[in-house]
């Protein structure tokens, strides 16, 4: 892959910045590489309980706490007039101050946000960045034109769980003054010039996005104090730092933090073959974090999505190829796979919940884990890892053959994998309302069996690579594949979504069947998916989870938590599925659903044949045509978790989602690999 220097910024002018409906709908994220983050909107308005300038990870990202909520800049002109540049919304509906109307521009460059306000001939710039690997941030305010002016930056603070709230009635935050600022709740520290302590509550801050989600939408913020500097002319700055952890160990100066972060981002983006790949590489970096294992060692892990998800094994393994292999992070990936192998129990991979507890409650995470090992070895040639993990792989296969938790077992009658238990949804369609699964899919689910057959093929190749006899595994794969090809085809929906379910075979048209065509050792690889899949489920942002004519279809993923969970997999669009669709089309080497695609390499090398693409870029551009535009619409530079099934497919869920980014990067990058 060619190395290119790509700046590729997102730039918005007054039309977006000054319109709260537009500017507040576009979000930025600056992760710290340790599971924490800073996050906000283009306009500067905090619309979520998660929007803050310092959110600190605990338990490796499975829990987080909000610290520094905002830094509000105030210009004091030579005449003594105060101009407030921040923007807040209050429970009364008032917008005050309304500093967004003074924004000249917002730029996201190398993943870092930069605002510029104009007050007559005065132009002030603000930017921020994180110290990678620790909860520490630098914020730089720079006078670009005009002056002299006095700049005051007011710190609005809290200390609470990121999912919760805090109000004045609960008492003032504990604070300890320092020579250059303050320590809040003995949890985080603020430092900068000209500190003056405050001491009052800003009550009834409104968070409009939380209101839209049917959640508590008010909170109170503590005005801890302000930093101050006289800026006599262009180029002069006021710098603030905020950090948690070791409060005695100050981070570098803020300007240095910003410069270092930009250099790191340039290095990551330079590996991209084109502007889209460069953006996706930087987006992927946000999800790879370091956490401290039980033995005290630092190990890589994956945040499933920002702002509210932590680490989940299904998301990690589904994302592995894109986040680690397409990004060239081979050593980190190797350590991650070894670490996750240590969590295996009864042939199942642990699924770490956001509560910090460990559960074994998925039917597919373990099979994605086998897939990740196979892809790692195939990409890197690391047969030592295959040999090291061989006992773990043996245990996985045997546990599935013998039967393990939640009814997960191979049916000896047809060699297919069945699963299900009362009250549980074990596939990726795992939403529940009041403890009851919405899409339980009990029985022999199509993608679970595609993953099972793929796992058998993967293990067979791994056995060959390390000199073991693969005959028995290949026989099992052949038996399962034969049963799959006999049991799952359906002329109306392509493939049944579930066979042998409680109510018989389920002919719901869902995108899960794509894995039967797309995985390297899938039972139908090389065949084209039924045209109805693309015709009924494809959207510019991803695949619908049900067609619009299905009685259970929900066009909008909106409302209360229960309403959203009820719609989560019942028509809602999921971008991650585009990777499987792209692979299925490319592997078929022909056309389906109106898309003609170019050939791609098979798992065993060579080409599957076929015609050249009717779209100049081949299958990635044919399938991901809506991706470049989306990168500037919601979570800037990233890919959302979900979108409405109905046009215009407004994004929902996490604005920054690991498997959405990973599959986009993997598929987009493989396009260039395929052509070479």
C-alpha cells in the first residue's frame, strides 16, 4: 500500500456552526488511548450527558466518570465589554450564552477539533488534544488577530458516572487548591495561568439528545473557577491542562500535547491509500486501547463504541481484522488474542460486560475469535501463535460438539450448531425489553452456522500450517456444509434466518445470511447472495435488519430505551454488515442486485474470475458509496453504530462504533489489496 500524506480536514463555516440544529448534530471525539475521551459538538453545545472535556476510564473502559464538563472562554475587550463564546441550553429552553453565533469556523484535522470565533477584528482559536495512553488533555486558546484582549476561561466541573447525573442538592464537589489551579474530588487536576477560585452551581443544564432518547436530560455543573491571561497580540496563548490518575505527574504543556497528537495522527493517516482510507485508519485508532490485566500487565483491548460502550468480546473479534490487520497492528493483535484465549471457559470466550463483570452469554463471539486467529495467521504467517493456541482451539471444537452453556451444541443429526435458552438472545441480535428477547432466534441461526462451518475450515488450515492432521476437522466441516446447503436455501428469502426454531423454520428476510457467502470458509462462498437481499435491505449507510414490508419492521430507531431496543434489529440499519455484503459480491465475481463487481482473491489464492466493475472502484465503492459523505455527518471522521431503516436514514446509536469502522476499513483496504 502506498504511503501518502493526507491532511483531509473536515471544515464547517458559519452556516453549520451558527445553526444549533446543524452544529449540535455533528460530534467530535478525542480518545485518550486508555478508554477515556473528550467529546462534544461542532457548535460547542453539550447535548449528551457524555459530552465533556475529560472523561476518565475505569476498569479498562468498562466504566467511566465525567470530570471536566466544559471550559467556557470569555473575551474582555479594551473597553471592558465581556463577550462570552460558549453556548449552553437550559431547562427553560433558553440558549445563553450563544457564542456559537460568533463561530467563524470549526475544523477537525488529524482528528483534533479547532474552533475560531470572530468578534469584530478579534479572532480567537481554541484546540485540544489528549496525551495518548493516559487520561490527560491540553487545551490551547490562541489569539489570531486583533488585541489586546483579556481572556478568561471558566471551568465547569462535576464528578459522576458517565451514565448518571449530579445535582447541587448532593453537595459541593471537594476541591483542593494548588499553585496553578485546583484538584477536584481528589480525582482530577486542572492547571493553567491566573487561576481564580469560583464556587457556585450552574443549575438545570439541558441535554437535548438525552431528552430525545427518553432519559434524564438535566444536570447541574459546578463553576470551579477560571484561568486568565492578557493576550496583547496575535500568536499569544492561554494554555490549560487537565488530568487524572497520578495527580503529581503533570502532563507536558498544552501546546506540546497538541503538536505531539497531530504528529501521531499524521503518521497513522499516512498509511492510507486514499483520503477515505486515511480517515478510517485514524478512526480505527480510537477503539484500540491499553488496559491493565488482572496480573498487572498492560494488554491491548477494544472499546466497542463511544460514548457509552466498553469492551465486548463479540465486537472485538468481529472488528479484529479491520482494527488490527488492516491497520498493521500485528503485535498488538497477537497480544490481544493471547489475552482473550485466557478467558475461555467450557469452550466459550468471555464477554466482558460494561459493569465490569464477566459473562459467557454469546453464541458467536467464540466463533469470531477462531476467525480472528485464522485471519491473523493467514495475514502474518505467525504459525507460532497457531501452535500456542492449538489447545484452546481443540477445547472450543470439543465443547461445541459435546454441548456447552445455553444449549449451544452441535446436533449430531445434521452437524449444524443450535443454540438458545429461555430469556437469552445469544446472537448479535441481542436486544431485550423487560428481560424478554426481541429477536431471540433460538435454533440453528444462519450466521451462527456460517461461523461454525468457517471455524472448522479455519482450524483445518491452522492444523495444516502447524503440521497436524486435519482430516477429522475437514470431515466435520464437509458434513455441516452439506447439511447447510440442504437445509437453509429458501426461494423467497434466499436463506432461512433460523431453521429448527421453536416455531419451525424462520423465513424472515435478514442480512445475517450474508455471512454464509462472505466468510473465507463459508458454506456458500463463491455463490452470489439472492438478489432480494440487496434489493430489499441495502441502504446508503448499511443493511436493514428487516425489509419495510415485514409486519415487524420498525422504520425509526427512536424514543425511550424500550422503544429503541424494540427497533434495534427490526429494520434498523447496521453499517457493519456492508463488509459482509462487499465480500459476498466480490467472492461471487459476478453481479447481483444490480451491482457488477470485480473479482477478488479467494482464501486459497488466485482469482474467482468474473467481470470488471461497472463502478470504477469495484465492490468496495459499489457497496460503500454512502461512506465518504457519512464521515462528515454524525460522528465526524467515523462510522455510526446504526441508522433509521427509513430514508433519510438518520444515524442513531453510538456515533463512533468499532465494528462499523473496522468493517469499512477492512473492506475499503482489501479493495486495493485485491487489485494488486
